C-alpha cells in the first residue's frame, strides 16, 4: 500500500513540476487498521529517500465501516515545493 502511495505522489508531483512533496492529506478508512500516528510512522519509512521524504502528513481517521473506502487509504491532496 505504501509503495503504491509513493508512486502516486511521485507521479502527481512530477506532472505538476514539483521538486518535493511538502504535505500530504489522507483519509484513513475505519477498517484500514491505521491510527493517524501509525500511518505517519509507515509513511516516514516509505518516504525515506523519495520525493516525499520529510513531508508533513495530515491524516484523518474515518469512523464509518460501511464507507466504500473503509478498508483503505484515500489520498486527498498534496502540497508541493516547485
């Protein structure tokens, strides 16, 4: 999951002419087994040495287990350094 997210961040950043991802906003599904802090730890590990290394992470944990994305992570937005 984290490798896919890193690829997506890389693709989005490059398509917008970004040199670096500075902030990421995600929604964590109620069934994703992530807390916000746990996700930040995994993100920091996966981002090390990538365009997203050091990016701030805003993570919101959803509570609806019937939501279509309840078992996943939804990338809401990214902020870039151009």
